[in-house]
C-alpha cells in the first residue's frame, strides 16, 4: 500500500512540475536569443574607421636634456610625424553616410572605412560638431550595405537592455551587453565643461575603439552613439549620445554644417569639410 501511494505521488509531481520546467526553458531561450537577433539587425551596418593625421613631435624630451648640452646643441628640434587612430561608426543612409564621434575624425588627413564584410573604402569627413562630439563621414564609393534602423531614445527607461557594438582595440564585430543605468546624465558632471549634452549611461562595456559605434536596444534599433567611458575610479561606466539628438545633428551637418548651433541657436565650434 505504501508503495502504491508513493508511486501515485511521484506521478502527480511529474505532471505538476513538467509544465513549469517547460515555461522556464522557453523563457531562457527567448532571453538568450534577443541579443543575437538585435546584432543581426544592426551589425551589418557597423563599420571600422581608421584615420591618419600629420603631427609634429620633439626629437626628445627637453626636460631630460642637460643644460650644458642644451647650450651646445641648442633647443631640441621638431620632426613631422604621422599619427594613426581608430574608431567605429554606423551607416545611417543608403548613400553611405556614416555617423561617428567628432573626436574619432578630428583634424585627420586620411579616413578609411572598413565595412562588416571586410571591404575597405576611402571616406570623407562632411562635417563635425565638437560640442556634441558627432561627425558625419561619406563613403566615397557606391556601396551595397545594410542601413542601421534608428530607434527613439525618448522611449528609453532605466533598466532597459543595452547592447554596444564596435571595434574596441581593433577587434571587429565585438558585442557587449548591459542595461541602461541612467538617463539625462549631464556631461559637465564628468569633467567636460566645453560640451552641452545629456548622455545615456550604461554598464555595457565601452572600450577604446568603440567610440562612434552604436548602442542598441533589445529590438535591434540604434538608441545611442557610444562616446566615452569612465576610467579609473568608477570604471565600467559607459556613456552614449542619444540617437534623437544624433539624428538631428547629422541632418544639419549634411545640410549646412551648422550642427549644434543650428538646432539650439547657440554658438558652437563647427568644422565643415
């Protein structure tokens, strides 16, 4: 009799617990796959940007030169040099317009764009806005590349998923996952008194080389442009420019180069090329 009761109880437990197990399994599968689906939606539009610019460097550190040798040799000379940089960008237009950070293409002589499929093209900086740290680059050939869908950064809420895409340290097609940690973070509180921006804060890893790449929501839409990361104390804090602002600035840069000042009717340091 005891054995029969135990058998019946075991059967009941199996029937009761099995549906729950199935529900948990389905939930886990859904949560795992939304990231890959979002990346498939935006990833083909993410590009790597390589730059070169002319700089002048001193032959050696003058503070290390003995005063007697300085009197003998004179002041240390300055030599021309080439400085290379690297960042990320995202294609926002069928005509090959790439949205990125202004500091990625600041005072550069050469811009090279590498698409997600590995093909390389020359690029031209159409305009940059140092106040919002946004720039627009034109791929100088006709390309057949996917355009990233742009979302609505006004609909974001703290706790929403955030996916950062880009080429940190030159490592292409890198994806990191986190959440929206805060909204409307004043950039002045981060030590940038020359800019006027309310940023999206995220704990998705943003590293050197991610600058200019997209921050994406769980639906696979661009909600921000990665711009900086807090290093040292408080490391792990990443920040992005809301896509609604980035969209308006890019439209003005394309039209007349009057990015920030045209939108907000205030003076700004605009460079048009």
